[in-house]
């Protein structure tokens, strides 16, 4: 389990290794907001409790493009591990099939590798669509691609604990967490995080 690092503004930034978090604490570059008292760590001659959530002392500016770069792990999670064209889920694909990244407006035709232009597609639909627009081949998108917010991303990889989820909720609000509910566990969500009161 890693440590959730918050910006000075309390914006959840990323999950970092606990050792890295300890270094930041020792260097006074961060403060610990949550520790796991049941997991003491020994670092040189020091005895510390495992940091679970830390907050950076100084605000760091993270360029927008670095925050939410498109990668397949997050992309597939955003789309519920389901092909947006034929709506088959990963579990429904044949053994030799897999999910792929499709560019709605193909790269060859000026489309970008951006969240609003990428969708999860099974290999079969991706092959069928090729370098065409969906409407040119009678295909329709079951969902419109959009940029996921941070909570969906950390959720996607299921690395946040209930204590850490509290800080994600603090920054993004209850509505963001509630908005994730309909998909439920089927889209890779972690139901335990939805009801955390810790
Ligand atoms: Zn498909």
C-alpha cells in the first residue's frame, strides 16, 4: 500500500511509496495527515508510524497534461472495461480478444491522443472502424468520451484505502463519489470506498 500525497491545497496528487513519503516528512517538505499506528516503520534510528496521507508543505504546480495522461489502465476503467461500440465487457470477449484504445477521430485524420478523443474498443470493433469516423461506418458511441477526474483515476487502480478516500472526497465532494455509484463493482470500482466514514 502506498501513501496518498496531497498538494498544499489539499488536492490529491498521487500515490507514492511509503519510503518516499517518509523522506519528505523527514525533510520537512510534507506533514503527515494520517498515519497507520498499527504499522510502525524503522528508518535508521527513528521510529515512525507509517504515513497514509501526507500534505506537501509547498504548493507545487502540476502542468495539466501531466495530471491525467491517457493510459489504457485508466481508459479502460473510465469506460467500465466495456467496448463503447458493441458494449461487450472484457469478461464477454473471446479468449483471443482484448480491449484496445480507439481514437474516435483517427490520428491519421488529425485526431489527438486526448481524453475526449479516446475510447475503449474491443479489437474487433477497432479493426472494423479502422481509419474512419464512427458515422462513416455505421458505428455509434454508447458513451461520449470525457476527461476523468482524479478520483476516478485513483479509483480505477483501486489503490486508495478508506482513509485516503476521505481526502479525495474532501477535495472533490460527495457528488463525485456518488456519481461513481451506478457502475458499481462491475466497472472495477471498490464498493467499500463508497461508504467509508472513517
Ligand atoms: Zn466492440
